[in-house]
C-alpha cells in the first residue's frame, strides 16, 4: 500500500474511496472496482524504473518486519 501511495496517486485515491464501502458495497461500487481492475490490467506493462546518473546498476533493499 505504501508503494502505491508514494508512486500511483491515481490508484491511491480510487482505492481509498472504494475502501470506505468494503463492508456493504452496492452495484455502483462493484462497477467502480471493476473499472480499477481493468485500469490495472491496462497499465500492467508499465513499470517504475530507478536509475543512477553515475551508471552503476546496484540495487540494495532492506526490510524490517517486526
């Protein structure tokens, strides 16, 4: 969720609105969810590329899951 909020503000807004109705969704909410899923399918080939200006291609990742 954090990565989505930091990189895909359009999805964060849609998911935030839809999450308000997860307990009792009406048909309109289901249609909106289907639209979000179709959007995700359409942009699945897009990615987030991070690069450095000095040419190094080193990736280090750390996680603290206490």
